[in-house]
DNA sequence: CGAATAGTGTCTCTGAGACAGTATTTT
DNA sequence: AAAATACTGTCTCAGAGACACTATTCG
């Protein structure tokens, strides 16, 4: 990594152009069957009034801690959120003021109430991903990277369970795939498949209190299983193969 | 990302603790059937004398450009190397001198001569990944991340072709999978599979000049095809399913 | 010649997807 | 009753893996 000539003990960091390091978070959830992303409205220039991903400076903490802290500040506490590093965006000029390295994180959240504006954010709100464009800075690209990661990740990991409540039905889980992929898997085959993948879901023995709103039997309730990867994977129908 | 209160127009970056930003590169190649990684020997403290991943400071350039530039400086020019961002390592204390954000890159290189020590590196050399441990800083973890990425990536992309010459035989391609995965796919099934995946390889019409060293027919020569993803994928035999 | 290897044939088993059918619950 | 939905049965086809076989070329 750091080479000898450039980074001697006597090296003075202040002799180099300053670089700011931030984390920006693509937080996804599903509301009314639609994939939503958490955005904040910028109050200051540049890009005042535009929507942006929540984020902030990295302090004396790990990057993961920084992401978790920022997310908690924006939305109130988030106990069971899945967080993972996505990619780092640091091209010159992405922020007009100075060089900013943004370490993007991806978060999968279950359905939550409206975000509590506890932190810095002037106004944080959920926005359907279809209508989230024209974001500040290069956040359109960061969001796109997060969406693609999420779509790929629920294929071979049980992370779709991070979008639903602790106990859920197979139909609710299917709703996650429908919302994230933008297309509905075949209900019957999906059902059998989910139950056949070892460790994906665990039966609770309970069922829902009533059937669907427009009829239908009560469904069994499941919990997330202990598998960390899905074998075999659930592959997206499209993505021309 | 950057919030209003913390990053006003009058914000003074020098008021914050300085952060250095580097790129570190996991460069993989195959030498004599063994997966090797490019390492440099550190001349200065900390970790003087230990091996480390090559890398250096990010200048006024994109992160991809920084990685490509550093790699060229360490190894002489690299025309057809595949480079991709891996992850960012920036926990406090990973460098004892100051906060250093390292944006790790992964490079797939065809077999190359010994690296030309054109750049900063005191001594750069290829090291079999099996024997590459005890690296400086947190480079063991970065290397591990690179290896796992490489192993997964050749499953569903044609990037294994980045490890071989422009024209190659199926057996050479199989050697790539053997070296990267650490286990040999079944020769006959591998052969048929590679030819059956659309766009993985393209027939050149030519064959090798002679058969194997210990006998066997001449093999056909192929070039990389135009596929960017492999359908269906080549899955690792192990990785208990 | 004997050994090694390229490339192909074939069989079995798993799993994906299409489709249909049954049971249960709603309005 | 009619509609909706949970869940299951069954068929077909693609593909993975095991194994065997032929053809070619080396020492």
C-alpha cells in the first residue's frame, strides 16, 4: 500500500490536498408492495432542495460503525437492519467543493414508520425507487449500484427475509421478490421452491388469524431460517439467459 | 451524503483530522499452474521488510485511474488487465501513523514476466497465494477478499480468459479454474460445458502445433467470446451445496 | 507400443417452469 | 354462491455430474 518515499515517518499529511471521507447509505424497504429508498432533502448548496442519500462524515470509528450510526441518526434506532458495504465513489469533481470519498453502504430494512428526524437531516422520507432520480451529486449512480446489488443478493442469500416482519407468510416473501425484481415469480413454484431450499425459512407452526382480504385460506407463518446462502439459488426470471 | 450543518460553504477541511486515501491492488496471475499474487517488500517502517500489496496515494484522478496507474508503475505496462474495485478498508488503527482509507482493487493478469521495478517498489515479485500470509497492515484480509471475489467471479463471468493468452486451449482454461478454485473440474464435462455456454469462447480454427508433453492429440485454439456473463454459470464443485 | 490427453456419447438425477387441481376462506 | 388464494401434484425439459469410449499424438 503506502510506499516508502511518499509516506515516511516525517510525512506531513497537511501538505496534501485535503480529502473528506463520508458514508452514504442506500436504505431499501418495501411499503405497500413497492420498493422504497430513504432520501433526505438537502437544505444547503450545492444541490439545495434536491434529494440525496443520507450520510455523513466518518469519525473515529470503523466504516461499518459510521454507516450504522448515520442510519440510526436519520431513522431512529434500527435493530435488525442488514448493512453491507457497496462501493466507494471518489472521482474528482463529484462534489464541487472538494475531494470527497463516499463509501456507499446498502441497508435492507423491514417496513418501518416514517423516519424520525432525529439527526441532521432536514427532512427524511421514503421514496419509491421508480421515482427516485435526479438526486444530488452522483447519488443516482450510487442508488443504481445499490439496486443491482439488492436484486442480485436476494437470489443467493436469504436477505429477502430482512424486508419482512419476524414472522411472515410465503406470500409476503414473494411480495419482496416481486417488489425488488419488478416482476412476480410464479406463485406455486415459488412456494415449493422456498420450502425446498434448506434453511431458508423455518416453520413456526402458527398461521395467520384470517385469510386474504378477498378470500383464500389462512397461511402458515415462517421465520427466517439459519441458512446464509441459498442452495439452489432463486434466479430472476428475466435477465435473459 | 454530506449534511448541511457539517459542510457549509465556509467549512474548513483542515479543521478535521487528516485522512489519507490510497489504492491497494490484489493482482492475480497464474504461474506454472499456481495462483500468484503480486507483492512488494516494504523498505520503511512500519512493517519494514514485510510483504505488502502494491499501492499508493490517489492523486487528482479517478479511483480506477489511480489503480491502473499504480499497477503500471509496479509491473510495467499492462494492456489487457481486468481491474475492478473490491472494497474499502478504513478502520482506525489499520495504519499506526494516521487514518488511511484504502480502496482495494482486484486485477486479473495473464502470465507475465517478472515485474519491472519501474515505480516506487523496492522489490515487487509474484508469490503463490498459499504462501502469502503475514502481510503488512490488514493486507491479509484484503487479499482474502480478493481471492473470494476472484473465485466467485469466474463462476458467472468469462474473466478466467483474462488469465490466459489471447489464444488458448480448453485445457489451459481448465487450468485457470483449477488454480483459482484449488480443485480440478472434471475434464470431459468441463470441456463440453465451456463450449456449450454461449459466447464464452470462440473457435479460431487453429490448433496447437503439437500435443501434450507426454502425449495426446493437438487441441483446438479458442479466443475469448463476447459474452459478459456466463449462462448457465460454472459452479464450483465444492462449496457444499 | 504404451501412456497421456482431446474431445464426444450416454445415462442418471436434480431442479426449473408450466399447468392444473384441491382445499380453505373471504365477500 | 363466487372469487380469491394457499398449497400440492405432475409433466417436461435443461443441465450437472459420473463414466466410458474413441482418436490422436507423445515418449
